[in-house]
C-alpha cells in the first residue's frame, strides 16, 4: 500500500563549480580540445534548504585532495534522495545535469526520482523581465541582490585560500535564500507546477502549488467541453480547479463542439 506523506519535501538548491583550466593561444573564439585540458570542472560546494525551514545544509570540497568531490556529492545525494521536488535557478540546464554528471563520475547511483521546478524557465514562460538572471529578478521584485564577487573568488578557492572558501560558501548560501524568496513570489504564476496536493492525506481539497487547505471558491473555469469549480488559495494566491465537472450528465449530452 502506498503511503502518502503529510507534507511534501521541497528542496531549494544551488551549486558552485570549478572552472575548466586549459592551454589556449588566444582570448577569443577558442575551440578547446581534450588534450588541451589541464583540469576539468568539479563541484566546489553546494547549499540547500527545505522550503519554509530555517536550517541551511551545505558541503564543500575545501579539505579534499585536488579535484576529488566524491564526499561532497555523497552528502548532497542524501538530501536529493529525500526530496519530492527540487527547485533551482537554471536547474534543468545547469545544476541538475552537473550534479548527475558528478554522481556518475564518482560511482554514485541516482537518488529517488523527484520533480523539478526551474525558476529561470518559469520566469521566461510567464513574464517579460529584461533579464531572467536570479540577481536581476531578486532586485526587480525588491528582494535584495546577490553578493558581489569576481573571478578572484574562484581562483582563490582553487589556490586553497581559506578566506576564499569561506566567502564562496557565504555567496552560495545567499543565493539559495534569494532563490526561495523569488520562487515564493513567482509560485502562483507557475502553471506547470508539480501538484503538491498529492503528497497530503487528501481528506479535503488542497492547493496543488503549496499543499494548503485554505481554498476559497472563486467562480468557474470553462473549457470547450466542460465547466469546473475554481478556487484561489489564501496561502500562496494560486488558482486551481476541481477535476470533476459541475455539469450534469444531461448538460454534457447537450453540449456541442464546432467542427471545421
């Protein structure tokens, strides 16, 4: 028998990676071949937190030898294995593929499957901001800004400078805090949001975006083939509808659709 948890586990996540190092003959438009690589990228650090919870989890490769990030990735695997949903900015094209790559390279199997929410994809799909970078979105929404950095921070970490590692983790933590605030602002607008209601006991109607039971009837939704009761969530402000039509069998039988 399948057990449905009382609350979905939603993980906010951000990673920082080391740059590739290579031999090149110029500064612009270089095609770099594998035999020019000095060292490949790997995970410098990651930061994560459960949605709505204050505790921040993190791990870094600071005290590991060279490019060895196996222990760092193993600690991240444990969190991902618990998650029902993972939120990251540009997660579908960067964070998650990079994480999966390091899992595979380090001989770590996949965690339990989870749904993804990419706030970059959500911003592109629902809005028209001049930029969809996390820093721009956060500032446009009055939530603050990312911490200022330069490449010196990454080069300092590669050189083993303790102060640079400390700043890198702080930078990474701040990004995750901003990510959570941006996500909460955008949440009611995300149409393809995973249905969090499925993780609740389902004894009463629940909001598909946040799992709240504080729903208020708000008119109806009319499709070409039916009519459904609509709700608005008092907690997150998102709209949802019933799965069962309000039309009677006779009304549905009388409904016609145009043909070409």
